[in-house]
């Protein structure tokens, strides 16, 4: 019987929830190389220059290189972001 080995999964997944009316400061490094799917609710991306853009559930986004200040939830329900990235490490058991 073989023991656990470290294998590379092709994708990692992280869930981020923003409560109604709350904002989350944007950290460019946190979102580098990440595809963001807005699973529920809505968000408003707020830029340092003052621009704003609103997105609804089902939107697929990229937060890198946009000069974002915050990600804000203007809605009445939680906004659920699913962040998908490449190459996370996972433990995989091989053998029987």
C-alpha cells in the first residue's frame, strides 16, 4: 500500500462572501491569476479614480490590473465570489 503523495490539482477554488452593504479592500496580489465567478448576489467594483461598475450573479470577472480600491456589495443579500486559480497542491492517496 502506498502512502499519501503530493499531487498537483489543475485548479484551486476559494469562496469569498461579502455581506450586504459591506466592502472588501482590494489586494492586487490576492487576485493575481484568479478567475472570479459571482455565484450569488451582486457586487460593485470601485476604482481609485472614482469609477464604479456593477455586476450580477453569473458574471465572470478578472480583478487584476483594474486599479480597484474596493469590492462592494450594494445588494440586500450576501455576494458570493468563487475564486478559481491554477495549480493548487492537494494530498492524493494512491494504491489500495
